C-alpha cells in the first residue's frame, strides 16, 4: 500500500514537471528565449554574489588584522614584511605602495644630497600620490563584476515584462483563432505569459539586494583606506620629512 502511494506521488511530480515544461515551451520561441536569458542572468548573478561576498568578507577580515598589526608594530619594514601574508587586504596593499614609494624617495635623497631641499618638498607628495593610486586600484578590484548586478536588477523586470507582452499577444491571437474567450481559453495563455514576469523579478530582486549590500561594504572599505592614508602620511611627515 505504501509503495503504491509513493508511486502515485512520483507520477504526479513527473506530470507536474512535464506540465511546467510544456507550459514554458508552448509560450513560443521569443518568450522561451526571454526565459532562458533571465535564467542565465540569475545563474551568473548568484555566482557573482557568492564570489564577491567571499572576497569582500575576506578583505574586511584581513584589513582588521592589518590595522591591528600596523598600530602594534613600531617599524615600518617589519610591517611591510608581514603584509606579504595579507594579500587580500586592500588597506595592506595601500600601505605597501606607500612604503615602497617612501623607500624610493629616501634612496634618491641619499644619492642626491645637493637636492635635499627639493626632496624634502616633493617626497611626501610622491608618497601621497602612491597611496592614492593604490587605493584607486584596490577599489577598482573590489568593484569588479558588481555593476553587472545593477544591470541585472534594473533590466530583468523589463525583460520579463517584454516576455509577458509577447505571451499575451500570442494568447489573444489564439483566442481570435478559436473564436471564444471563456476562462478555460484565456487562463492558460495568461499564466504562460506571467511566468516571464515572475522570472524577471526572481532574477532582479537578489541582484538589487546584493548590489546595495556590496556597495555599502565597499564604501566602508574605501573610507578605511582614506583614513589609513591620512594617518600614514602624518607618520611619514613627522618622522621622515
């Protein structure tokens, strides 16, 4: 008795799957292509969401570790060596760029003693430019792929609406051919058409939520990089120039 009940459930599930597939394919090639496009958008969006979530989470965690290391240490060269294990921290990469430029400036200053006044004036500006370039590079890397989520969030509902309009047009054409407009005739076509709208919303909503979340987290990291750059330049001016 139990096995017969299970067999009935499996048969019902298979029938529902076949019915859903028939509904999708019956909507016409244009509407079906729209559905495939929305499914592709959704899959790619979820892949980007997963990758960027892990990347930004690791960047935030390693940046906290770097800041603790920076303020606890007293020698910049020791900090520079330890940051080799903090490659995922954007703030650590900003520090490495600033420290490397600082070393270059001091080396040029030692080689050209006659131009020491010029070096004292230009040295901090070179380090500050290096910090700014590194911060821009790190923000560009953090923002990579994120605009695609905004694109999916803004366009998917309209793509789904386009599929719905195509489906409704097809339904009305079939109603005109049959010469009847009762519920049994209208409902299946409208249901097929609305699938595209639902698919568009399912693709857009997670993309928009993820985009807003990532944007806020990247903004926090950007502010932390700016604050660190200001603190680092204060230390450099006070101790090296």
